């Protein structure tokens, strides 16, 4: 069995059910709590983007995850 750890908060993901308990985004494993925090932090930015593009959104998600991994936590934008 594979042991998963959240790449941001480094907590063990004990019941690993993909897209429910953990999310694999930008080649990183993220726990549900960190995924929710990421969505809360980028939602205001996404709402103000005109015109919206998926390339921009993908870059925003990847950059946000990488910044959170470096700092060990999520920051409000």
C-alpha cells in the first residue's frame, strides 16, 4: 500500500480515495483541507479575470501550489 502525504502541510492521508480525500494536481498530492484552502485563496482572483482562459487558470493553480509548498501553508491573496 502506498503511503500518501500532503505536499503542502505534510500530513498523512490515511484513507486515500482520489478526488475525495486527496487531489492530484500539478504533479502534487494535496489533502482535502489544503485543496479547500487553495480554492478559497484563488476564488477572488478567478472571479475578477476577464476574459477567462484555462491556460491562465492552470498557471495560477500551479503557481499557488508551488508557493504553498515553499512556505508550508496557504496565503490569502
